[in-house]
C-alpha cells in the first residue's frame, strides 16, 4: 500500500473490491459500509493535500489512493445491489 501501483496491481485491487462487494457485505452492513466507503473515497480524493504534509505526506497520499481503488468497486456493487433490492420492494 505504500508505493506506486502497476497496472496489474490495480487490476487485482479492483477484482478484490468486486469480490468484497458481491460476497462480504450483508444486508445489515450496507448502510455502514456505504457511509465508510464515501468517507474513504473522499479522503482518497485529497491526495494532493496529503502530499504536502512533511515526511509522511507522500505515504498517506499513496495509501489513501490505493484504498480508494480497492473500495470504489465494492461500493458500486453494494450500491447497485441495494438499489435493485429497493426497486423490488
């Protein structure tokens, strides 16, 4: 999580995020997961601000960006599953 990601590593993070979205988020966890995902995605978008912190800024920026790459596909899957479930009701 500390360095630049290659294309293969990004693909792996996206696939793992999709797996988490499909298999690991239960109906009871949807609301909390989506709120946490929104917070992480917003924090990941502040990479330029984080990189200005002396000494640890570059690391924080990279970590948040990598988490955002992992969480975004999971959040999309969970949100779509929730919308489909709401439409059925």
